[in-house]
């Protein structure tokens, strides 16, 4: 696992020993950031179910102004912090060691340009997480939410005010892109 582009390009990232998590594969991450492109520099980025910090670190490397990582596994949290120091990107990063739903409630009122979620596959956390993001109003005007899921997981076209506008499949992984719709707007 490595940083693909930006100021920390080619830096290798650590994975905790014995960790059962599934980091976002490099080719999925590359597709994600190719799609996000110019949205990243200067952005406020929220990385949910952050695992090793792989995706949020890529955002920092590509110029995100701030990344908030949320992860409850203590070994993974330590790895995120170690990886941030290792690649020299600890400034602009905040790591919250807690449950995603509790953290989303506490972040209520803050706004992010990009919200990325990659919950453990097979636990049906995508929809409740999208609902919580919408409920707490965490997406900035013009911002987006990207949900990574198994291609077998079907996500709805709309969750509250979040409207899906794109899906992209890479192998067994689907990236679903949402933007806040405007009340009364027709699809």
C-alpha cells in the first residue's frame, strides 16, 4: 500500500499486524482520485472508517487543507498517526478514535467538501452512515459524498437530501457518488 501522487508520492504505508480490516486497494484509490481530481486541493476532507488512513493521506498528499480521520480500532488509529508522521503530513490532520456515528454527531455543524466512507463490507453500514451524514448536515455546498462498497451492495439513488449522480466500478468494488440536492429540485 502506497501513496500514489502528490508530495508524499511513492511513500509506503503501514498496516497493523493481525488487523482484519481491508484497506482501499491502490487501483480503487487511483480511480477515486482521478474522478475527484481538482476537488482535492484546498478541500476539507472527512475519512470515515479510516482504517490505515490510506485514503485521507492520499488526499493530504494531493493538497487537501484538512483531513479528519475517524476510526475506532485502536491499532488502526495508532497506524494512522504513525503513517501521517512517516509521510510528513501530520499537520492538517485530525484523528478521532471513536465510533463513526458518535463522531458524526459531534461533528454536526462542520462542513466538508468531500466525505469518504468505506465501512467494513457485509455489515450494512453504508446506508445508516449516509443517513447520519445527511442528518448532521456535514456536506458543504457543492460538496460530495463517496461511498465505497462491495459491488453486491446496492445503494439507493437518494438518501435524504443526498442524491446519487454517479457510480464507478473497479473489480469487486463500487464507488457511489452523492451530492446534496436542493429542496424542491426535480431529478
